[in-house]
């Protein structure tokens, strides 16, 4: 079993994505999160644990309750991953545009 | 900042959409995909075969900075001049499987056009693998450069 916890792995699961979506607007306790899903409570706990381990969620103690917060900084890591791919295509397309502008009889 | 080239790759999905607007009439944009000598220039690849027709196929070979050769190939399923190419794409020595690509060329007035490439992979893992490739390549390049510098420093010492 692969125990490596990265952001990609964390967001590959649809339930975990729903949890992130839920927490994007407000911090919630594990119980309140679980109430939104049909899955068993331990299953949701496991998802919360994975999301917390890869720092997509942060726990915060408020009185007797533990609230889960969404950490948007970590989501940026995913965007950063895609950025080199985007740049590669951007460079190719810039080249394409420059070459074709020379081909155009009007210019 | 708004980028000219946009990449959409939703988490947990097995597709990628690349869109780009060009300051080119749509016919010129389309030609960049169908004329081998032009395609070779902007893709940085050699074109061994490019049959622009339904049931046609294509084959490219690219040499990376280290001199390694990488083959690419695919089959054309739909070819509508100036508007659409549907084809498969496969990296011959990669582990990303075969992808299905929908290329759509759209005029935006006389002098502008838009290209959308929708690529579908067999699995989320294969898609993420390909997405990460330029990232991993960048890290390897940086690593190689570090090694070169380290070797030079060693020689000087």
C-alpha cells in the first residue's frame, strides 16, 4: 500500500473533494461534516485524516470542539504543478503564432 | 493576470482541455497543424508521416536535448478542414497510454481564431502522469545543471 500523502492523491477521491467544497465556505466539526454524507462516520474520519495529513485541512480547537478549516495555500500547489505544462504549450503556441504571421500574405 | 493559453484539468478527472486564442485567421491556424514543415518548426519535432484525412495516420519523432529520440503517433478519425480534427495520440515510450484528442478551430472574426484541444485519457493516473511530465522534466533539468556545476567545482578543487 502506498502511504505517500500528496495533494493529488488526496483530491483524487470524490468524497474528499466534496468535503473540501463543503469546508471552503465555513469551518466545521467532524460530526457536522459527516452529517452531509451517507458514508459511515469512521469512513469520513479517515478522509479527514488524509486531508489533514497532506495539509489541505487544518484542525483548530474551539472550546470542546475541533473544527476543520480549509487551507487554500495547499490547493495552490496543484495549480503550480500544472503551470509548467501550461507554459510548455504557451511557448509552442507563441512559436506557432509567430511562424504563421510570417506566412500570411497580408503581413 | 489572464493567460493566453489556458489549461483546465479538474482534480480526479481523466481529461485535459487546452485553449488558446490566436491573432491569426482560422485558416492559417489550421495550416499550422496540417503542413508538415510548419508543424516541425513550432512543435520542435520531425514529421515522418502526416496524412490529413479520415483513416489517415501520423508519426512524429522528437530528439530531446540529451539526444534521446521519442516517437509519437496516432490515427485520424475526423478531418474537417478549417474546423475540426479528431485523432488518437500516443507517446511510444511513455506510460500514459493512448489518448483521444478533439481539436476544434474556431474563427473569432477575420483576423482572430481560437483553438480548443480536449484530450481524454484512460485513467486519472495516466492524465496526472502526463500533466506532471514538464514539471518533473524541469526538476530533472535543474538537477542535471546542479550536477554539472558540482562536477566542475570538484575539478577545480
